[in-house]
């Protein structure tokens, strides 16, 4: 199938069957659909060995850009359950959030938040580092800090330990608007 310029299409959220994300992603890629399946490395322990495996960051979800012509073939792909939608409209994820998720793959160690003037629950913007410009909500701050970055389209979040990365509080109007 001829792919249109997919840069004009937003990232959509596909829900998959449990533990079918990788298989569905491989089948969708063969169809020419641009997709992103964020994976994380986890250490799994069995009785006889320990192994590092890659698991989906968001269990049951894949992000995809597709044309309307590919909707039905995509929905008939084994493992794909539905296109996530709210109020009859497809849920979409901003390009900046997808790029921030891609940056997670390059981070090896957790780091510490250095700004002491922030309060838990406060909406913040990351001012520098690989997540520059990204918005999130501060969960904890005690010399260490965890920042929750929400992917609104699927109602999930990522908890990051940030540090040496400048985090700035957002004014209430900006936080409420976005």
C-alpha cells in the first residue's frame, strides 16, 4: 500500500490484547503503518536464572500514524482490539510526547531533582535535558524527586526520576489549559 505523507497524521492509540503488543506491532509494520511501541528493559528472575527482557512500557497499547484507508485492515490485525477514542473522536498523542518517550530508551540511570522550591502535585515544565519542554506533575520532592509525565490519551503516566535537569513550575493558567 502506498503510504501518504504520514507527518500530517497525528499519533493515535491502539489497544491490543494482553501480551500481544510486539506481535501486533510486527504485523502492523509489515502493512506499512508507522508505529511506536515503547519498550523497557526489565530484569526477570526465574528459579534457575535471571534474564533481562524487553516489555512494553504501556501494557496493551501501541502508538500509530495511519490513514483512514488502513483503519479496517489495521483493526483486523491479530492482537489489535480497537482504536482508542473519546466522545467519538480518536485519542491523539502530541508528537512531543512521543519524542519524550523515545528519549526514555537512551536513559540508563535515574537522576535527582535539584530544585527545592517545588511542591508535590505542582504542574511543572522541564527546562533542560532530554525532556526539555515537556510538561508533567511532580509526585515527590525530598532532595530526590519523581516527576509524573501523563499520556492523557490513554490515562497512563510515566514516573521519571529527574535531576541535574532544571524543572520550572508552570503558572496555574498554563497548567490548567494544557
